[in-house]
């Protein structure tokens, strides 16, 4: 029964990895990988000495870490607040509303954000003007752009995390709450001493697994929102590969950057799964 799955994985997952040889070639499409000139590690040395590479690497890690931190606390706090709501209709309505952005693609989200954050007609800047603040070009200001990326990513995905935490909360043994009530604990102390300790394992698990994707800062989101004016703080490894590979026709250099990212990501994912096993007893097999 495993044979069809293995064949598909070999064809579509491992087969394309043959193309990694481009990272060691001065690849010319008309010559193909069999007749292009071999240059060894020259592309890796080239990208190592580029100051732009360090900037892009820093942007990737910084944006990804902000997303991880925001993606940890926003759904956790929302789940704890929703758990205290006793009106089921209202609770389910809120769950549905916060979960809906998860199903929207970044193309649609980018269109909405361009209107909402517009410096001329956006509702956010109109509200800032009403409060007496200057208007901000959120998507064109290199200082604001990384925080906009982190904030909008959390806005889109925290509903999914909220449902995960709510599912973990429903699995808490009710006898623990009954014992806490007998000890005189109010709702706040029940949350502090029963609910939060009970969901710490799933929190550790989600956080450690997210650390493995620290170099995946979100190509779709950045590509649909950024512009040349914010390259200095918004360009990440994936968009950098796109710019120098497809837009700049430097296929060998782009593949070298992609290979570098894949190797580092493999190490980080291995470490994150090891940490998840160590601290949350999480096993794949």
C-alpha cells in the first residue's frame, strides 16, 4: 500500500532535487544542466560576500520570529477569553469570524490591506487623522513594513491557533476545576492554576515546531505586499531568490541561495522536532 505514495514522493518531491546541480553551474537554459559550465562553489562565495545577503537573512529571521511570538500569544489569549464566555451562540460566532481569514489567500488579503492601509483613503489613516496623528504609509515605509507583515500574518492565522487551544482546553479534566472550586478558587485563579498549566504542553509543541520554519517568513504575503521602497527591511530569502533568479536571470545564484536556505531549514526543523520530543513528548512515529 505504500508503493503508490513512495512513487509519487520520488517523482514530485525527490525528482526535482536534481535541479540543485544548477547551484554549482553557470546555468544557461539553452544548454541545459548537462552542457552548462561547472563553477563549483563560486555562487556560494558570491552570495557570502554580498552585503545584501546578510540584510535579507536578518529580515527573514526578524520577521519570522515576530510572527512566531505574535502567533503564540494572540491565539492563546483569545482562547482563554473565549473559554470564559458562557453564551454558546456568541462564542461560536466569534470563533467563526476570527477563523475566516485563514481561508483567504494572500492575494485577496493583500487587496484588502492595500485599501485599509492606504495613506489617502484607508480607514486606519482616517482614524489616525481623527485622533490628531500624522498619516502613515504603512506599506511604503521601510520602518513600518516588517511590523505590518507580522501584524497582518497574526490577524490572518490566529483564528486557527485559537481553535487548537480551545480544543486543548476542552480536554482538561473537569474534576480539576471542581477541586479548584472546593478550594475557593475564582475564575481567574482557575485559569491561572488549572487551564494554563494544562495547555502548556501544546503551547510548547506548537512553538518548537514553529521554530523549525524560522527561515520561512512567507513568500506569498511579502510578494503581494512589498515594493522596491521597502526592500531594505521587507525582502526575505524567498523573495530574494525570486528577484535574482527569475527577474534577474541569475539561475545559479538563486539556486545557491535556495539550497543554503534548505540546508539551514533542515537543521532547524530537526532541532525543533528534537526539542518537541524532549519537552512535549511529541513523536512522528
